[in-house]
C-alpha cells in the first residue's frame, strides 16, 4: 500500500470513529441520559456532547411513565368543577 492510500484510509477510519461517537451521543440523548453521565461514558469533550445532544427532542407518549415534571402525563386535561 502506498503512502497516499494509507493516509486516505486513516482519514476515512478517523471519520468513521467520529460518526460512531456521534451516534453514541445521539442514542444516549434519546435514552435521556444526563449530559455529564453521557460525557463520562463516551469519554469525549463536554462541548461536543452538548453540541450534538441539544438538537435531540425526545417525543413524549401518553404513558404515565413519561409524565413531565409538572406531574400530569402529557395529553391530559384537568376537569372543570
């Protein structure tokens, strides 16, 4: 293998590693991991974790386990007295 091909291969492998790290950050964000915990797991810079995970919006379903911090599950209304 010549040096040009070897350099291209190394560059492609580095890019693949970056993409895999980004996927780990995305999956951790979807799983609602805390950013500090996620940073510890993936071993990356906090700036990179924040840059990627801030764009993830986790959809809320109507199950009681996904209730927002306000208490009521999403999609429910208070009944008027």
